[in-house]
């Protein structure tokens, strides 16, 4: 292998390493966003369930909100990361 070919191969390896680092960083960021989103949905559902326990409330809106949150959470976990 000539010196020029060796330099080109080294440059390709550095570029591949940079791409791997970016992909790892992107996955980490995506995971953090997914985790925050999931925590938010769980908190919202907990709050809505507590509201359902209050006497004298019209619960149809609350039930619809819980169903919507559940569907959003389910869609989130069905998507590939």
C-alpha cells in the first residue's frame, strides 16, 4: 500500500468514526426525548386518574384524554428508534 493510499484509508476510517459518533449521539438524544415524553405521558395519566377519583365530575372528557395519552404512548413505542 502506498503512502497516499494509506492516508486515504486513514481519512476514510476517521470519517467513519465521526459518522458513528454522530449516530451514537443522535440515538442518545432520541432516547432522552423519548424518555422525557414517556415520563410526561405517565405523569399526565396519573394526574387524570386522580381527577377521575374526585366525586361529582363528568368523566367522559377525562376518559377521552386518558385514551388519547395511551394511544400516543403506544404509537411512540411502536416506532423504530
